[in-house]
C-alpha cells in the first residue's frame, strides 16, 4: 500500500526534490561527492536558514506544525514550481479535509447540459479520473462511444495507459509523449491525495495504476505534482483530423459530491463550422 501519512508524504517529497537539484544550481560549489545524489540535507538546511537537525527531522516525517516561513525557504532552495509549492503547503499545513466526495453518478440536469453543449465536445469526470459521462460530440472526437466500455475502463488514466484509440486522440504518437501524459495524470492524482490523505478508494486506485503501468509507477515514485489547467491542445479528431481546441474546466457541486466538466472549444469559426457539420 502507498503511504497515507501527510508528514511521511512531505518527507518523501522533499527527499525526492533534494536529490534532483544540483549544488551549483543554487550557488554552491560543485564538489566530488560520489555517495550523494543532488543536494545533501546540510545544503538544504544551510540555504534555507535552518539547522541540519531540524531539516533532517522534517524529511524523516517527524515534525508537525512547520511554519510557512520555513516551508517557503525550503521551497525556494529546492526550486519548487507553483504546483509543487502548493502541494508542499497542503501536506505540511494539513488543510481542512475535503468534505465533498468524488461524484460517481450524473444528474438529469447535468445530462441535459452535456446534450446542450453539442457540437462542442464535453465530458464529466471525477477526482478519481473516472469518466462519468460525455456528449455525442466527444464520442465523435475520440472515434468510439464511452458507453461501449466496461465500467472499469471508463477512466481517463486507464484509457491513456491501455487504449490505442484514446492515445491517438491525445496525439501520443511515441513513448516519450505517452510518458509525459501519464506523468501529468500521476501529478493530478498526487495533488488530490494531498487533499484527501485518508481516501482509501483513491489509495486503491493509485496502487492499481502502480501495478499496471511502470510509467505511472515511476512518475508516482518521482513525486510528480501537477494541478488541473486550462490550456490549448492539439487533438487528433477521429473525423476532422488534427485540430487545436481550448480546454475549459467547470466544477460541478451537487450536495456532498463534486465532479469536473471538460469543455473543448474550437479556436476559430472555420473549426466551429466543421464540428457543426459532422
């Protein structure tokens, strides 16, 4: 089973990032240290203005109540990205537990909304990356019906790992691109795990993906962290070929559950008409 203690997660994450930073990149003199990968704990402590003993305890998961000033200093030393920095704070400051459970069904109102969004492709997904539903425009884009899949197959990450038509739709034409996409998805799940450390179903899903995908396992062990983002991507539309679409994210809250709506917008009138005509 994967680790479920926030302090342990925090320590593993810091160690992983420390080992990926070269001494010269933070202004330290490069020395020959064959037994040390990346920075030493002493390096991080010195550059962050804290004692080596204190930092070592943090990395071993033995310190709670770490101040934001110390976290910020460590984050700067380890050159964390914005997503990684937020992930670090989520772990260390133990934010209020997310009370909204991932949605596992779709309401009639949301079904109607998906229908109205045609001809723009749209899908509804929960925090486990399960695809709860999609509209006909999305099925046309990927070249098959989501409803034709078994329940356990209706998962964005699972499809990315194992479905060739899905990989084609995402333009994952080589192993490098596939690895990058799986790494992003692992990062999304790790960010979710920071907010839901006691979610046994999420832990079970992560264990499953670790077992079926070496690429996912490596990304998870590397402590990859990503947050959801609205960006333009090139997709291989099953009917229209390569097309650039803007992906917009909408959050859907219904009682104590939540889900996310992905809507794919054409960038110009020509592509809007092409989508309307199929």
